[in-house]
C-alpha cells in the first residue's frame, strides 16, 4: 500500500490535535503504519525545535511541508 508521507518527511497539522499541537504545527514522520489506513507516528515541535508531543495521526490531519530525500 502506498502512503502519502514517508519516514522523516516534515508535515504540518491541518487542525488542532490537542492543547500542545495547534493547527499549523510542524512535525517529523517517525513511522508509517501502512496496515492501519495510513496512520503516522509524528513528533511535533515548536519553533525552537523542542518536542511538543509524539502522536499517532491520521493522514487526513496532515499536509506535506517538506519531503526529506
């Protein structure tokens, strides 16, 4: 199954995911769960690069910010 995002891609939340991860927060894809309808383990960070949260997120709640090759 092909997924929209790859490991280490930089993504942005398209909605608020919790109190620490508002809409527009950047994060890095840590793991792709292909067997669960394209869910991703993402570490979200603030502007200083400090970790805010590590969450399992549905594909629909993310957009690509930067493809890491």
